[in-house]
């Protein structure tokens, strides 16, 4: 045990330096990872905003067209109704 302690005492400064360098390295790696994560989050936010805008445009197109389509359907229904009212009555076909 005394031999081990005698060996560790002169190595203590080198071990401390290695520990300090390793700690700084880990800190720098954590900072780089945090920056990369923040950058990715910003990219995702921008992409999400672009997708939301596209969805808004599509909703506007669909609702605008939806009103037009509804009008066209009602016009066709009116035409069919008018055609039925003006159609000649078939005397053989009784209801």
C-alpha cells in the first residue's frame, strides 16, 4: 500500500491536469451539442411555419372552391328540378 501511495503522489499533478483537460473537453462538447440542437430547433420551427402557411393557403383554396362547387351543385339541382317540372307527363307511367 505504501508503494502504491508513493507512486501516486508524484503522478497526482499529471492526473489532475488530465482531469481538468477532460472536463474542459466535455464542457466544450456539451456546448457544441447544445448549439447544434438549438440550430436544429430553429430549422424545425421555420419548416413548421412554412408548412402552416401552406396549409392556410390550401384551406383558403378549398373553402373558396368549396363555395363555388356548392353553388354549381345547387344550380344543377335547380336545372334538374326545372327539367322535371317541364317534362311531359307519360300517361302510361302511373305512380
